[in-house]
């Protein structure tokens, strides 16, 4: 998922309450919401590495769906994923990790390098079809959203660009965002279930952080907090930013790529747990560290 230095690139395609396709952003870089099992991976045009050694400089022609590369907990599949094949050959452990840093990202098959400077927070993975987790609470600032109405299910899904809240939590979030007034930020036109603002000419994303509160997801053993500069994305109109948290119109909560940005997320399939640690975004594709 593309992300510019000044925020998310454009509004993504999503579905409304009736399940119909809603509007889609038209910018050159487009952030598209979709489920991981239906996404086709791009060809690997950079570097394919095994350990510290680049085995393929430009791996043109390698293309697979996200499901085919890492898979999900699906006992009905007959063909192994790339990860499962490597695990069966005992070449890697049954672990993979995603690390997203602005314009770059890394998919690691097998456990990522340990780093004593970055502690990993672990939470249990639930369910057989997706990477489900147990939600303890979700907050806007210090205020819990719908504490007496938790979602029926919470999943971690890198194939979904944004965050999709269950309606009971989304509605008070939307109301709180609309009620907040800041001198430097002006409300911008948006659909009835979205929230957008306009930054002044030359204004930085720091203005968002000064005005609005963090959105925080608390899981057993892990806390994921996003400042406004992380959960607002750049819309098509210059200077307009929209909240990348949407109403899921059902009782499920989806933690998408927006929740994973600037984190390394480790999917330990062997021990059925998910780890989160701060991403080391100083590395690049040529450093030999990915």
C-alpha cells in the first residue's frame, strides 16, 4: 500500500452499508481497500534476499497473490503457500513478518532478526480462517469507544488498507471528531459517514496532531496507538486530509495496513501468536539488513 511522506495517498475503494462499491480515489497513487486473499502481488522489481545475501537482483516474472505467499489459517486448501512449502522443506520456521515504512516495506519468510533495541509485544492469534485477536478496548485519546459493545470479532489484515470499526465504536468516534474545533483546520466536504479537514496552505501534518487525539487499540499484551498524522490520509484535493477509519457496518473490527505502518508485525503461525514492535525504518533495500 502506497503512502506518501505527507500522508495516505488517496481515498480507497470500499463498500457501503448495502455492500455496493462506493467511490474510489483517482490520484496517481491510490490506496485501495481489499481483502488479502483477493490481492495480486506485484512483480518483484527490487531485490529478493535470503539472509544477508541478495540472490536475485531483479526478479522479473515472480508474481503471486498475498494468499499464495503467506496464506491464512485455511485447512481446506489443497496447494501449499510459498511459506508452507519452505516450512515443509525445513528451510524456514513457520513464521512471517511484515514491516511497512512509508514508501518501502519488507516481507520476511521465517522469523525476522532479533533486535534487543526493539521489544516485541505479543498477543494470541485466534480463529482458523483469519488472524483474529482479542480486543480489550479501543480509545480516542483517554476515552473508551463503546466499552459495553465490543466487536464480535477482531482481525489483523494487511490486505485491508484502512481501519474498519464496528458501528458501535465508529459512531461516537465520528461524532467526537466532528465536535472538535481547531482554528487552523477547517471541515471539508465528505460523505455522511466520513470525516475530512482542510489544512492551511503550507500547513504540516503536525497541525492534525495538535488538534485531534490518538486512536489506540489495546490487545492482551500489546497496545497499538496511531497519532492523527498517521490515520489521516491525503485526499485528491490539495490540502485536504480524511480520516482513514471507516464504519464497517457490522460487528467486526478490521485492523488494516494503516494500523501496521511503522511497525514490524510478526505472524508466528507455529505458536499462534502475533507480535508487534517498532519498525527500523532507517534500513533500505540495499543495506543487506532485510
